[in-house]
């Protein structure tokens, strides 16, 4: 299943994520701090959705209430609720 999530409160404008059988297959952040986000993409690819949410949910970026990794968790939650 592929999904495009409109990120809120981060430097990324949207997150494209692909999940198959509960495992993250591909993640792409559009906009934002490219180098850091590429590392996060490589880190989570092959991880279970639940593990990604456990590790990255609630992470903040500076003074913001959220971050790109936290928004990835919200994107994964939105995929489950579709």
C-alpha cells in the first residue's frame, strides 16, 4: 500500500510511504533537510510499522511540537485507518 501524507509543522511538505505486510518498504520526504531525512529513510526501510512508530513517535524538532520522523508515524497511522 502506498500513501502520500501532507506533513504539518515540519520542513517537509509531504511524506510518501509504502508499506507491505506491515513492513516499511520505501519512504520519501519532500522538502526539508535532505541529508538527515535520507538517513531516516534508509534506517526505517525494512522495519515493521510498529517498530518505526515505537522508535520515532513524539520526536520534536527544536521548538516545534513535531518533527519529520514524528510526522512519518502519523502518516503510518493514517494508512492503517484508511
